[in-house]
C-alpha cells in the first residue's frame, strides 16, 4: 500500500502565527486532495491540485503540489482559532482514495 | 439539501455480537465507501460499492460485510464484533467515474465501542 506521510503530526500555535503542513510520498500521483475534519464530523474537501508545481489559494490557505507530483504542502497565514482541526491529504491509488496520517492543528486565541 | 447520514452516532456493544451501522445518502451518488479512523492510522478503507448489487473489499475488510440493495444505502455489518473493531466509522459517497478528481462526501461518523 502506498503511503502518504504527513508532518508534523501535531501543531499547537497562537492566533496570528503562520504554519506549514507537509504531505510526502515516494509515489507519483495524478492529483492530490486536502480535507479538513472538525471534531465530531467527517472530513470536508478543501482543494484538489492536479498539475505539478500548481499553487491554489483559498483565503488564508495556500496549497502547493510538488513539481514531481510526489508531495504537497498547505500553508496557513495568520492562523485563527477557526482553523483548528485535523488536516488530511489524500490521493487516488488507481480507483481507491488513500489518506495521509493527518496533522492535528490547535490554534489558541 | 442533499446529505449523507449515519446511525447510530454512538454504539456500545459486546464481543461476539453482530452489529450493523447504517449509512444513507440523498446525493443519488453511485459510489459509496466505508472507512474506519484510528489514531496513528488515518482513514482506512473497509468496503466500497460502485452501484446497486456491487460490493468490493478494501484494505481492512476482514470481519466486515456490506450489501447494496438500492442507491441510497450501504449498511456495514460486523459479523462478530471484536475489541479490535473499536473505532470511529465513516461512510462516504461520490459521483461519477471513480478516478483522480472525485470529491468524497462524508457522513458525521459512528463511534463504536466493543467491550
């Protein structure tokens, strides 16, 4: 089974700080997705990146797909308590979606 | 609004009992999935279905079964519950041909405890 490794596993920061979450694999993917999961809920898709080197922005969130399509990063600028949650990267392995191990983010006021 | 629901939201059962978790979606999606989520493992695929009467095994299917008799429902059955099956279970659905770009829509999850 291809593995998506995320780092860091846990991140606790103060409101207003910037952070970056990484998703790495030894495999090449045709696309990569990022989901956010809040406590007591299921994951919700944030973005899909499909082209090597692609950068997508969603308000204060910036997603980048690596040039070789093996890795991705999520950067949050000026984090807010509402950003608290579990961030999951995911990619299709043939017809099945595989998920990374997750990064649990806590933003304190 | 279309949605995907799971029931029950919490369940406590005993080792050896049969348990069925319900999943119902009103998106009219052909594809449905069951995952379990455990600390340190992320989300792992248990079973999935691409349409009525179609079912397939995922990465961790031992001890679980599903059946798909209509588009809206994919119940997950634990034949004989074991403590190792204590977990949070998520149902998901997606539309169209499964491939690189499909968004999966998740239910709110069922927390199952096997004593």
